[in-house]
C-alpha cells in the first residue's frame, strides 16, 4: 500500500520585538531631520511662528515622494495610522492636469497600500484594486487625510482592514469628518514584510498649496531619534554633549565630560572643597599656615627663580624705640619650582 504524505506550507511570521512609536512632524524643523527623498519640497515660514511644507507645482503620481525616516512594522493584532494635513485652494487646482493634491503611500517588499484625493474623491488602492467614494466639493481651507491599516489576521494571517478618512480642520477647530472609505483586503506578503516605508505626496496643481503635521503611529524596528549632530556615533538623545564629538557623558554631572575630567566620578567643585578643607592630607599648606610656622615670620617674594633677602640691624635703649644701625646686608637665594623653607640663625 502506498501512502502519500501531503505537506501544507503555511506562512511563518518571525517577528522581532518592535517598538511602539508615535510622532507628529510639524515642519518647524529642518525637513531632512524627518524625511529623505525629493528636494522639490521646501519648508516655508508661515504666519506667526508656524511653518509648513510647500509641495511642487507638479509632482507626478508616485514620483517626487518624501519618505519618512522611520519604517513601520506590520504585526497581526496591531494597527498603523498615518495622516497629513493639507491646505486646499480651489484656485490652484488645474483641471487639465492629472495631479493629485495629496496622498499617503506605503510600500512593503512586494505590495503597497495607498490613499489619496483625486478629483475631490477619496481613493484607496491595495495590490491592483482601487476603491473610491463619490465626488466631494472641497472649499478652501485645511484638511486632514488619515490612513488606518488594521492587521486583523484571519484564517491565513493576511486579512487587512483599510480605512481612509478626510477631516476638515480649518481655523483650529476640532476635526470634522467629511467622508471615509473602508475596504478589506488579503495581502500575505504585506503582513510578512519586516519594514513598510511611508511616503507622502503633494501637488499645488492638484490644489494642495501647503502640507503640515505629518502623523506616524505604528510599531517599528527602526532605531528612533537617530540624530547625531556631532558625528561621534552616539545619538543626540543619549549624548550629554551633542555638539562635542570628544565627549558623550558626564558621570558626576559637573559640566565636564568624562574624557576631560580627571575625576569623572566626583563633582569637580566637591574635589576642590575636599582639598581646601584637608590641605595636610594632600601634602598642601595654606598661606596662613606657612606664615605661622615661626613667630613674626615674613613671606619673601620669589621673582625670576630667586629670592632677595635683605637684613637690617636695629638698636634700641629701651626696647621700644628702634633705629637702624650699620649697613643693610643683602643675600640672593636661588629658588626653583620645588618647595623650600629657609630660616636664619645667629652664628656662634
């Protein structure tokens, strides 16, 4: 009797320990700190202290994209949420072009999921299918496009729920949902990808004259906040001296980097206080202590590695009034950098 063995191969997802990460990029800082890719986008000063990102006139769909520097990590049971604010100006929209005002594009190794506004409609694309809602009428103002991808899993661990939402956020009011579109898809390769790149698209001819407040909320395997301004290999968030390539830590918190600190574990001011309060312990002498070695001691100044000592004899008849007598005796004593003490005595 022949026995046939049938092996069923199921996708095996071996995931590391991703980190939950959330950030809103307001474009108040250098664009390169958060994004890489096209140079046709630029940060422009807005009203007051607010800046915004100005997209090019023509971007081309899936061209001139800005890639966020942190990659998302898909994991069944979790969600990824991405959003971008855009200012829609109907007078900038060119109906004769195919430009889309704004879009969010995600790419794995093989498949991608996108959402965008096209002819004032929400569209969602996944694999090769595209879904769309009815036409909307957008007036001038600020809007938010949000993409949420829920990794449901299902029987084969490949079921996704994809939702795109459009909010009105004009004049700083609470977001008002204008329209949304939800679809279900099955993308095993997308779920099994280790990294999902997130990109944004904008075009002035599509009607979006400003972009702002990119939002990222997802698991990630990427190192977070990898800015290293002094190039010493230590991230700025972990570098106590982010502008000094020779220093990274200050163990005793005295403001002196460990590499330059002779006593990196003891606060410098504490060291000074200890020495001042215990001079004998460290082989030191205070000025007052030296002067008090002998009664009526006098400090002699050293200049040019030598000390000049002058002696003058005085006489008195009552031990109260004294007058000089005889010539002044002068003696030059060599004085090097070593510590030396001198005294005088009467010859026999």
